[in-house]
C-alpha cells in the first residue's frame, strides 16, 4: 500500500475477498476512470461483489466492479459495469501473468482509495479457500477475540 505520509481516503474495502481467498501478494495500481465515475466514487457509490481482474493483450482490466451513475452526469455517465483498464508497468503485468497461469490463482480487488487526489486500487493475488479453510479462519478469529476479552477482564481487576 502507499506510504505513511500519503493523504489516503479509503473509498471501499473488499472484506469478502479475505474470507473467500488466501491473499498471496498485493500490488497498488491506478485505474482509468471517467470524470462522472470519480464523482460517484467520492460519494462511495461502488460495489466490489464478484469483481476480478484479468490480463488481455498485455493489458490488465478490472471486470465486474459496479460504479453507480452520477445523478448530475446526464450524457457523460458511462456503463456502470464496464471493464476498466488498470495502470501497471509491463514488468508488473508480466509478474501477475505468471501468478495467474498457476492453477487456482486469481486477481481480486481488495481496496479502492484516493491517494494524493488519485484513485488507486489495491489488487491481490488470491488463492481460493476450501470450506474447511474458511472454518479454520473463523475459529482462529473467535479464539483471538476470546483471548482479548479475557485479557481485558484480567486488567480490569
């Protein structure tokens, strides 16, 4: 993600991705948007559900992300579900292509945020979880929460 000194405002997070996938690697990239889409993002009108990234013809595209049309946008509004180009260097695309060619790995958006006035996307290289993996992660969270609760109670006494 971006450095500590950057002015970052998170627009949306894909919490479901952390439940459905193991995140092996993360990469920050820019995204090509129209002006009315940026205005909708400032209002937080975005949905990550079932969105993913794919590499076509040496370029990376984000598919399935819904950005609601801007009310005052009239003729300048774009299709809410259109594919959006991601801004990555050729070496980064080649590295991601190597990950995607491995069985079971996919590219999922994790976060969308403003960094220094620009819209950035945190893209994750993800490996699908099995049902028992999801149960294990839920059980680990529950035990961690219980430990924290007991520690807090012991400090109060």
